[in-house]
C-alpha cells in the first residue's frame, strides 16, 4: 500500500507558524460565516420577499452541504496536495461569498451559500491534518488548541458581529466584509503554502460518495427538522431512517473497499481504542456545547427570563470566549501531562455545570446563569483540545486525513443530534402539547443534559494517562 509521507519535509519554525496562522485565520473566517447570517433571517425574509420558513434554508442549506462534503475530505486530502486543497477551499469560498454579496434574489443567494459551504467543509480537516504533519508531537497539543478558537469562538461571536453589521450597514456587507479577508488568505496561501503529502492516485468510488451524501445528509437534515419542531412537510423521521440505512450500506462498502485500499472514508481509526474513547467523549462535549449552550440556554433566557435576543447573545458570549481562550493553554498542559489529568476534572466540571442548569427557575438572576455557563465552558475547555489531540495522535500518519474527516463529520452530526434531543425533550416536558417549551420543559431538558454529564465522567475514566504510545500502521483488515 502506498501511504502519505509520515512527515512533510523539514519546515522552518517561523514558516510553520505562518502556515498554521494562515490556516487558522482562514478557518476562523469561514466558520464564523456559519452563524453570522442567523440574525439577518428576518431582514432577508422582508428584503427578498420570501417566507421565513424558506429563508431559513440559507443556514440549513449551509450546514447540510457541510455534512455532505466533509466525509469526502479524507479521500481528497489523500488524492490532492495540501496546497491544492487549500486553494480549492479558499477559491470556492471566495466565489460563494462574491455571489452571495451581489445576489439579486433568494435563489442566487442560496446558491452562493452552498458554494461557500463546500469551501468551508474542506478547511477544518485540512487544518487538523496539517498540524499533525508539521508540528512535533511534544508541541502538538498547544497548536491543536488553536482549533478550539475556530470551533468555539467563531460561532459564538458570529451573531454578535452579524448584528452589528446588520444594524449599521445591511446584510450584504456580511459578505462584502468577508470577501477581502478570504482573498488575502488565498493570496498568502498561494505564495507560501508548499507542503508534501497527498497526491496519491486514489480512485474515486462514486457509489460511496452517493451513499455518504444520502446517509449524512439525510441524518443531519432529519435531526435538524426534529430540532426545529416543525410539523409541516415530510415527517422528520423519514430522512433520519433513510440516512441510517444509507450509512449502514456506506460502512459495509467502506469495510470492503479498505481491503483494496480504495475506501472513500477509511474506518480503520475505529480499531484503535484511544481514538474511539476520545471520539465518544468528543461527541458528548459537542452535544453539550451545541445542544445546551447554543440552543437550550438562549431559549431559557428568552422564554423563561424574558430577555431579548441581544441580551441572550451577550450572556453566552463570555463562556464562548473562555472556551476559545483556554484552548492553547490547555493544549500546552496536555503536552506536559497527557489527556487523563485534564479530561477527568473537565468532565466533572461539565457535569456540574449541566447539573446546575437544572436548578434554574424563573427567578434565577442573569448573573447566576452566566456563572453556571462559565462552569460548563471551563469543563469543556479542559476536554475539547486534549480529546481531539488524543484521538488524532493515536493514529498512524497515513490515517491522519481520515481521522480528521471523521472528527469533523462528528461535529456536524453531534450538533444536529444535540439540538434534536434537547428541543424534543423540552417540548415533551412542557405543560401544553405542541406549544413552545416552557420552564418545566426546559428543566426536563437540562436534567437529561445532566445525565449526559454523568456519563461523560464515567467515560473519562477510560482515557489513557499519557499520550505518545508508539504508533504503528493499522492492518487493512
């Protein structure tokens, strides 16, 4: 079997920092773009003369495209060089941004957003894989901590930035202000990004691409529909069932193609226990981050405490910033002590924060809610970077790209699953059937979240004490 090189050629430390800085900056702008439009949906509905249920596809379509494209990035990072993938990612994103900014109507704007999403989907797996191949293992945790800034801070400040731009300039400026940044990143990458790796003549299995698109697309679409609680159109369970069946066929096909070294998404990372443990815990972290912190908590603030959307957005901002700012220091601690001493106390804090949420009521002061949120985010910050680094660091070099694709896919699926789970529990626990979640329903959802926190504590005990076990190539079957 021909593999990607275990390490790229020698790269000076200053150039390594520049390359990673460009990748992180580009990824930050692109992930920021996921949520920046969420505050503009009402204005877009009026300006483009389309109903709100239709204009929501500007965000739903973006996330759905991400879910379809990301599983293919393992193959793409093997087939093409990092430079080719980077330029394709930024070029596609820039074209989508240009189209969106000058869109004359909803259909063109939606097309621009889908093109943006294709470029965004390529970037995060590329960033992870590049860090693994460029940075020595003893400094990898601190560098991987920068990814936390992309994952946590960018979505957290997106609505805040979007609101400021919308109130002062209008929705088109959300794209026009981003375009120069993406073009500048493209130019820097075209000049400086020269890395080995990839470029193998791997054949593309079209059937796997179709099964992946139907499977992950159907699953994320169905779960998102459940999370929105809409009773219109196709029942949400239909795309979920179709997605699960397609994914079962996809997995079966990948296991067979692995023997011929032709898998679209190599599943051998699942044969390594540290990867699986870290992956499951990462899923629980993302369930809490997206399902609780990004969905349930703002819903509680607006529904129970009666705050405005602006106040609820500002209330969760400190926790999001804390999560991002602690990413690199926690990564440095991982480099020194390994994952276990960080993940276990992090899981305890996570469970404590989720448990504290279940004690809130209509009279809970806003400052107390912010404090509970900070406890949760402190716990997640101790877990996220160590778990991602532990998962990918446990793999042989030739599986880095596929491990990154699996982690990035998990982010999309876990986000949709967390939203669906907690919104459904909140609706079922509410006093009036079919009504928006009330205090009782949200209390029930927070209680379920607390149970997930306890599960995370138990699973954290399975995390190994030190990273750095000797890697070896995993057998193909």
